[in-house]
C-alpha cells in the first residue's frame, strides 16, 4: 500500500476498506497500523514469510527490461 508521497510501507491493513481491500471512490485509505506479511512463493508454494513492517529480502529476478519498464 502506498501512502503520502509515494512511500511504500508494506502490507498494511486499512480501516475503511471492504473485504477486497477496496476503499470507496473519493475516500483516502486510513491505515490501521496493523501490518500483514510479505510472502515469497516458488513453484506455487509459499517458501518464506516475513513481517510486513520490514523490507522484503531476496533479489529481484526480473530482467533489466522488466525492471526498467514495469
């Protein structure tokens, strides 16, 4: 989730979102301050889970083109 000046703070719960994580049109998300988890998957299986208030570990596996333009 992104707040303020485009700073990503990780997976954070939102007080005014529905069960899909959508906020009503015209409203700004209100952070609950409760962090979820970063999940890492390999071949469809979760291999690692990290606290949401940390920077995820691991290397970006995308090629240069995708890192620059996606």
